[in-house]
C-alpha cells in the first residue's frame, strides 16, 4: 500500500524593515534610531521606515514633515536600490543551499519548499536557525528576517507577518481557524485597502466572515476571477507550487514608474523624463532580445491621465517608445497644474529574432550604432550616452524594481543562476 504524500513544508522568509536595516547595517550612526529611507531623487516622502520609527507609529509610506511632527529627531537617508539588489542576491544564494525550491517573491522576500530537505538540517526549526545564522555572518548582524511556516504559500506569507521582527511563526492545519480569528483582512496578501472597503460594504470584516461568505456574492461584487481568489483566501486554499528562481520567467511586460523630485509644471521637463524612461525600457528590451507592440503612459499630479495603444509595428528603442507613449494619451497634457509621477510600460512582447522586417517598419536605421551605445552604457553606466533632447535634463538612475514587477531582474537572476550551475558541471 502506498502511503499518503507528506504534507508540504513551505517557508516564507521576509526581511524586517529591509531598506532601513541595510542602511543601518552600512551606517552604524543610524542604528537604534528612527530612520526614514526616502526616494533617491530627494522627494519628501518616506518609502521605508526603520523598526524604531515603526514603533513610534511612522509607517513605511509617509511624508517626511509628518514624521518629524511625531519624532523631531528622526533622520533620513536616500534609497540605494543597487545596494538592496546586491543584498537580495546574497539572500537568495544563502537560501538555495537549503533547498532547490526557492521562489523570489520580491526584492526582500521569498518562498522555500523544504519538504524534502528539512531533515538534512535537523528539522525545520534547525534549518531556519541555520539560515538566520548565515544571514548574520554573510550579510550583517543588523539585518534580520521573519519566517512563516505552513503547508501552503498563502498561509506561510500570512504567518511571516504575525511575529515581526526576527520571529518565526508556524501555522498548523489544525490551528488555522484560531489564526484567522486574530489576523486582519489586510494581513492577507491580495487584500489591500480598496478591497477591504468593498468587503466591509458587503458586511465582511474578518477572515472568518470571508470564509463563510457565499461565492456567488463575491463573484457578483468582484467578478469571477477575483471572487474565486477571495473565496480561496477565506478557505485558506492555495495549491500553487514554489517555482524555483532558476526557471527563467516569461517576460510579458517591461515598465518603470518615476516620482519626480518636485511637483513639475514645466512640460519640457516632463517630456524629457518620459523620454529617459522610454530609453531605459528600450535598453531592457534589447537586453532581453525582445520588441514591444503595446505602449502605455500614465501621468499623475493635478490631473490623472492614462493611455495605452497597440501599434502595427514592434519597437525596442527609446525614440520609438517615446513617440508611441505620447500617442497613447488620447488627451493633451493640460497646461494648468503639475505632474508628480510618470509611468511608462510596454507589453505584447515578441522575441526580436522571430520578427521579420517590414517595409513600413519604424525600426532602427543604424543598429550597429545602437549596439555601440548599449555597450558603452553597460560599461560606464546606463544613460551615460543619451539623446541630445536630454541635454541638461536630470539624469535618471536605472535601479532594480522593488517588486520586480516587470520580471526583468528575475530573468537576469535566473540566467545568472543557470550559468553558475553550468560551471559546476
């Protein structure tokens, strides 16, 4: 008789106050003090708060002057995403030594399936202790992680947030209902403030109420896909596997959001930043050997404008993406008011080598020149050589996306891992 398959053991490992902790690790003068990490371009908004700041009631996303009203001695430092990405890669490298099934969820968190490997390290508890020790030794003593343990990814992620910082929380199948009694709706990955408000309007205020909510009622309010997703959250169901980071993901889109250093009224500066973001996306597309057919643009500020358009040609240069982005907005940028945030993205991607040349193609007139510029920018830094239209414009810094939302960094990480494995054979 074949026995039942062992219940999965899934870990969700999440850095504690990641950006701030890295800054405190690198700069001892910040340790033990309330610290806010601000956008690298100097905007007056905190994008990450230290543990000390959070204890005072200062959340990750907050305005600096509001933080100073709560804590006049609060200190601030600019984000260094390149440094955070380096730490993230070291983190992944440590975890892969304990299981081949490591899935990167964002720049500061990952899932691990240790069902088949935990016994090699003396059990799950000892395995987690080993990982924490490696992080202390190889990354830094001021950087800690919280770990959630459960039989699926949904509950493991919930668990990691219930005993922060530097904690370990186990959710046994028989104890899920008790956990659902103490957890908030927004503790669940996938339920943000807007979803919470709509659930409240339905009379659903707790996870146990969500568990009892009729599927048809959820589908009527949220649609078929989102309704089923929320019902599964209530039933604590998640059959998804941990997908190894060595599996290069399919890249379906590439995008970049940028918050301007100040509320910008000058349309020329806004256009220059759109061009710079388009150049960055073009660089990523060419590195991925892809071209895009759909281009989108969003502008937020006094007015909120959004547009997208699918064209009859594929593009992977900043110039073409820039012009396509401007055409995607069906309304003109208003002369009154300011722009605060810009987003440019492309989708409907195809591999470059699968596209045949068209007589109507707007493509690169001198691909050799573009390759030369790319090689120089790769050597000396992105945006070192750029279009003359950007003369005297503020130079952006290409940094990893915190959530790796466009999958670009994930693909690079996978390719690097595969190359390392090849050298070991």
